[in-house]
C-alpha cells in the first residue's frame, strides 16, 4: 500500500499548490469524500455507478486493499456477486491516477515559480 500512499501524498501536494493553505485542506478533504462515495467505498454500487467508480482514483486503491480477501469479486447493491476482476485493473487505475497527479503537481510547481 506504499504506492497508494505515495499517490495520495501527491494528491495532497497538488491541492496544496493549487489553493491557499486554509482552503487546500477543505478542498482536498471534501473532494476525497466525494471520490470515496464514487469509488465504491461506502456502499456497494452497481450498473452505471459502478462503471463510473472504476474511473475514480480511490477505486484502484481500495480494490487493491480488498483483493486479498475478495480475489477481485465485487458485490452489487442487491447482494449478488459480480464476475471477478483481474488484478491488473486496479493496478492500472492507481498507476494512471499517479501519473495524472504527478503531471498536475509538476504543472502547478512550474506555474508557481513562473509568478515569482
């Protein structure tokens, strides 16, 4: 889970660079709550909501954390098991979001240095 911690450390850095210090904490934590709901953390999602969840940053992180227990099997909102998901799906999700967050943080650092 070290990779997931690194991804969300860069996420926090990105918000710290984008907002003033007082607003950064609120914006980062508020968006994490929304992303947690959309990422299939609080309640089992199904259908369109589950398809949307697979494109959120917390989905990959939580799916990797659950993988040793569930072996990739998800439960939908009615309690029925869904087909197992291969391990590469959450790994790819987390990797893509890591690249996106690093690129945005790099852009924000360069933008901040350009103002000085």
